[in-house]
C-alpha cells in the first residue's frame, strides 16, 4: 500500500483487533477461579512450570493486549506473543490437527502470525510508539514510506554513470594513471 495514511489505519485496526483478542483471553484466564483455574488448566495440558507459566501468560495477555491496543512497545510485545503462540501450538494444539473446532492450532497460528506481522511492520503512525519514536529509536515504527522506494544515491559521482557519453564513463571508471597510459597509447580518448 503506497498511501501512508491507509497503511497506518490498516495497521491500527489490525493492532486493535489482535490486542482485544489477547486482552479478552487474558481476562478470561484471570477470572477463571482465580489463579487456581489457569494453573489447573496448564497442568492438564502438561505445560512446563504450570503455575509460573499460567501467571506469565495471563499477565502477558492482559498487559500485552492493552499495549497492542494503544501501540506501546509493539515490537517487544508482539515477539512475546509470537513466543506465547508457538508454545500454545506445540504444547497444546499440534496433536489435534489444524481446525480450531477440533482443538487444533488454527486460531493460535493466526494470532501468532498477526503478532509476527506487527513485530515486523511496527505499530504505525497512530500509536504510542510513533510518539516515542524519536526518544526510543529501536521501536519499529512504520515510516509510511513504501517498501519499494529507493533512496537517491548519496555519492555525487554516481550520477556520472548515467551519462550517455562513453568518453565520460571511461574517465570516471579509470584512474589517472590508466587515463595517462590510454592517452599516450591511443591518443584519441583523452586529448
């Protein structure tokens, strides 16, 4: 998408949708019989360190969901969600096949892919990351510049190669010693 506003609005809408889903799942875990519910669920699914994992995943989904919605620390939060979803795929859902209706990994794979995309493209213009971008340059904020745009050359001699004159091209490529030798050997190139 070459229009930076449309691109940033698309990123904003996707970021909010993914953030809302993660927030809802985190709140669902938090509200299930206190900490005992998620811990018991993680034990049933054979998640390593079920008490610690349940605590970390619940708070990641709650706080990370809010962070995605507002676009704060998006690359970091999104990578944490990718790791979370990889764990969900390989620990819980992989044996059930693809379809979510059968307990498969379809839904968590989609959430992980969306999180990966946000980690790569950043939060967009309409985000906390964009406001902090000058203070925290490591934030992957979408610059609004299309990916196919090529910056003009910074080397002033680079434009010499675009000339149609073969004589100028030879002068640019050859060093002074070679030019002198050519001018004495052939006499016509460099008078």
